[in-house]
C-alpha cells in the first residue's frame, strides 16, 4: 500500500515539474507560412521588370491561387497560366492596370499564303488583346469585366463535341464581355443548368453581355460554322 502511494506521489511530482517547464518556456514561437515565390520563371518583358517586389509578390499570389483551384495548369509567364499545351490561356492584368496585357507568346501564325491579307485586315481592328494572328492562329476570348477589362481567358481551338466548363479554368460566373477573332467558329454560352445564353459570332465582339446574363456563364461550346 505504501509502495503504491509513493509511486503515485512520484508521478504527480514529475507531472507538476513538466507543467512548470512548459509554462516557463512560454508558447512555441509561431512558424511563418511559406510565402509565394517571386518571378518563378523568366519573364524579361519591360512591364514585368518595372514592377516592385511587392507588386510581383501580389501578382504571383494570384497565379498561385489559380493553380491551386484548377487542374493541369502551367504558369508560362509572370501573369499567365496555360492549359492543354497552350491552347487555353488565362492572362491576368498587371498591378495597377485595369485590363490584361497582350498575350506574351502571341505570334502571327504560320499560314504564309493568307498571312499578308489577314494582317492588313486586322491592322484596322482593335481586338482588345484577344490574339488575332493569321488564319491558323485565331482566338476567342472571355473577359472578366465589361468593356474587355480584368482577366482574359482565351482559346484557339474549337470544342463542339461537348460543352467546356469554365469552372475548370477559374472563370465560372465571371464573363462580362467577349471577343471572337475567328473566321469560322461560333461560340455558344450556357448556364450551369444547360440553359443557352448568348452567341458569339465569328469576327464579332461585345463590350458587355446582356444584363441578366452578366457573370452567369459557366459552360460553352465552340463549333465550326
């Protein structure tokens, strides 16, 4: 009986000493969370080089969020994420800007036979940053805000077999304006319930979608006419 009492007394004493040690040491110091990396890939464009360190961190945080909320995306510049080997690109505005800048990898395309005529025609058209290269490099674009402001999600392939979900590209419930630079792709937009919304005809653009459809599109199809 006395042995058990001494044993319990010893355990209580050791526990009390351990508690005093914890209190005297104070709470464990909080470990800082890892912050976003800065300029994770080379981007020598003057507009990027002129950004402050704080601005570059903020921009990278936006990119990180897009990558975390989607699958299969790849950062291709300081303000761009691409999917499907570059067939889909999300372009973010730079800090202090209201609209997304030109696509960093935009080219004139490779169709030399039609190139000169197309370039002459497009020289007089402002496609609001939506890439409009030669006949084999035409894009259609969705914009976050009216009058082609905010982020821009751009595509250069038709998708007619099934509707594409804008949820997959961090752009559902976000479209307020659009541009279609293609010659033969008609874009149809839909709600989550599959109800049709507006139609984007080839070689047209709109500064705003019908008011009751603003920020409502979640799916679309893009079929050759």
